[in-house]
């Protein structure tokens, strides 16, 4: 009994180590996929917002950044901090290319796992855990570099508690992303357009979470709807917690909402996987 | 007829290790109509067709049996393995492994099972085999001592001790397959499915793997189900043969039974001068007097099939009738008999059950 109870976490740790070895075996691939990942969109946002606030300031007869021009409740310095927060937060979000389950299903490589006495999902949880541990280190490094380079503009958390709350929300949201991408990958039992669906889902999650525009800067109706979904609590809300725009009450509300969606997604994941297995033909064997 | 070689208890209740009763498997696909109109038609309204890969297969395998599953491409042998191993469900009928529905195996049964796929890697492509083996050790809950002992023994038997730390993708095909086999046996399984385990391998690798399988079968009464197009694999590792043809069992019997039919016949290859005149009518008549038949004919050679007992009386007659340059006698190849089974069914191939 004890041995069996110990086996699951041991296997999870072994899977983490295995995933880590897979990720670091090619140095260029590691740098591009794991380190540069999630840094381009914030740079684009910075460019767009500078132009927008510049236009708004010019219309108001002011210079960029010198006066607090506000768009949708956000000033230019706040938006700069938001973008800085986004660079760090995006590093922690499990991304759509991080699983290769669809390929494994298409090519019949799932077959080997079906005769093994373990939950196949553990290997993917190992991937999630490995991704999170590695990205925590990368995110910390990115924050340090950003702070050293531009301390006046960089986002400095208002408190340790806010940092922990933001971290919890980001990781819970990241696990929701992981579950969604697992489900979409599992659609490979039926479909051959999984890659397109993943790209679409990644964009929708990013947009509805605030990866392009803070959700709280959107029109009130959009904000009302999007603030119910986990993407908002994974991107915009944690950054606002770090900035002190949201407090502990908001964190608790968000954690409850995301936890509910996480459970629902996990149930859906189990259902899709079971249905998919019943259709599996073990191609290529 | 089956050859039950083990005497130890079998499945969960002492029953068979593997059992298929009336197993059918139907795959649904749609017909693709050619041409532009066909493409549009396929897009709007598809016509589905059902293809029966297995059509009522009955099979019972006892503990310690080594069963060779053979058949032409598309005969259904891999589908049957997938169903028995619990990878895909049967459309109808019943498949049981170790006393339990194959498609509803618990970890307890899976721990006693292994699958080796010649065309699909069981191990992790990006890792050295030793890392994959350690992961398998955790998955199967193998103790440290057993793991170390088995790994050392199997690596030595398969002669790959110095390749364990090299990334799998950098190993040769033969070395990879040996690693696959080590990985499959680390948890000491009782039932092993091997699907084309020697495909594409050189002679030496094939022989090493066969020796390994035979050795384990003799030591531990492991139950093997082996599918292969290489009949030497089957001959050297299995005592029972199941021939599948168009999704049904065409022959199920002991290898000794089949071998008697094979070894009871001889193929006589007679080389004659290319320009020599052969009175074929007289030759066929003479052959039939000795219970022989003319199986093949080219410009410079004839192939005659005759029973071993009547070989001695036939050969002098061949020398008397033909301008013989050379003559060789060989056992009738198993391939030939199997081909006959595919072509005409077992009755025509020499009578028997099925």
C-alpha cells in the first residue's frame, strides 16, 4: 500500500526529469522555445500603446509620458508597468505548442502507454510541472534583468502577499490552459485539424485574458463577460494585483472562479479521453 | 488443436491466459469517389462502408504457450493482437486477458503484460535507453535489485551492454529493437505480445532476439503471441501456429503437426541442360506413380515435390528420364505451405483442422 502510494509521486518526478532532459537536449531549441517564448507580443503592445498614448497626448496638446493621459482607466506609465508584468506572467502560462499529444495519437505512439499500468496523464502532468518549474526560474531571471535595465518603469510588486496571490492565479490559469490544450490535442482521435484549433484557442485565451489589451481597459460589457473566465484571472488580474489595483477580496473571488473552471475542464478532459480511446485504432502498429 | 505446454495455473481463475470468443472488429470508413465531382460529393455527403478486419475469431491460449500468429497483410493479425492486449475494443464478441475483459484491464493485469511493436518504439526516442528503463521501472514498480539484475542479464544476453547510455535515436535498428525487448521484459511479464519484432533486422540480430525469446520462454513459462511475416521467427520461437485469413482463423495447430506435413515432403530441384528435350507428359505420369508432383518448371530446372519416404525410389527414375546436370533435395519450405493455406485453405493444403 505504501509502495503504491509512493509510486505515483515518484513517477511524476521521474516524468518531470524526463521532460526536462527532453527540453534541454538542443540548446538553440531550448533558448527559442523556453526562454524567448512570450516576449514578442508585449514588445508589440509597447509599440502600439506608445503610438496610441502619443496620439492621445498630441490631441490633448501634451507630450508622451509627461502628463497622465488616461485611456480606459489606464495611464501610459501604468500601461508600461502592465506590459512589464505581462512579459513575466506570459512566461508562466502553459502554451499551445507545449504538448505533442496530437502527433502521438496520429502516429499511433499512444499505443505503448495503453498497456502500461499507470495513468497516461501523469506524463503530461510531468510536462506541466517541468514547464512551470523551469519557467518560474526564467520569469524570475527576466524580472531581474528588466528591473536592472529600467527600474523606473519596471513593475515592482506592491507586497509579498500580492505576489503570492498573483502567482497562485497565474498557475491555476496555466493549468486550465494545459487542460484545454490536452483536450484539443485529444481531438486528434477524431480530427486532423488540431493544430489550427490550438492556434485559434491560444489567440482567444490570450485576447480574452488581456495579452493584447488589459481586460479592464475594454468596454464595460466586454469586461463584465471576460472577467468571469479564467483567462482574465490568469493575465490581467494577477498584474493588477501586483500593481495594487486589485486586493485580496478580488483574489479570493478569482481563485474560486478559476477553481470551478479547472474542475469542469478536468472532467471534460477525462470524458474526451475515454471517448477518444474507444475510437482509437492504434495506427501504424 | 493447440499445444498446451505449461502446467502452472493460467488466468485469474486457472483458465486460459488469453481467450477470444466470436471476436469481430469492424472499421467504418468512407469511400472516396475520384475526380472533381467525387471530391465535392465526398465533401457534402459521404458514403460509409464497414470493413470487417476480424470476423468471428475464436482462440484460447494457455499459460506458457508460444503462439505464432501469421497471415497475409490485412488478414487481421495485428487487429487481433490489439484487441487481446486491450488497445482497441472488439465490435462484438468477447476478448479476455488473464480472466478479464481485455478492454477493461486494471493495473494489476497490465503489470503482467508487455507489448513489443517492431514498427513503433516503446522507448522514448529522445532519451538513452537507460533513462527509459528507469521510467519503466517506476511505472511497473520494479524493485531496485530486480531492475539492476534483469537489466544486466538482458543487456548481456542481447549484447548491448555498451549501448545503454546512447540516445535511442542514435542506435541502429537492431540495437533499438534489442532495447525495446529489454524494456518489455524488465517487469517480468507473464504475457508478451510481439508484433513483427524482427522486421528489418539483419540475420545476426534476428537470431540473437530469437535465442533470447526462446530462453525466456523455457525459463519462465512466459506466454508469447508473436506476429511475423518471417516464418523463421515463428518456427524457432513458437510451438503453435494460428493462421488468419481474411479475418478468420484458417488454421490453428501445433507447429509439430505443421512441421510433420512440411518435413514429410521434400522439394527436389533438378537442373537439366537448357536445350534438353523433356517429355513433360511422360514425366508427370511417372511422378504421379511415385506420389510426386511437378511444382515448378523453367528452361534449365524442374521442381518436384515428393514425400520423404518415396524420395529414394523417385530420384533414380529422375536420372533415368532426364539429362540431369545437378540435383538437390530440400525440405519443403514452410512458406510454401503457408502460401497454400492462404490460397486454398488448410484442407487443400494438406488437410487438418481450422
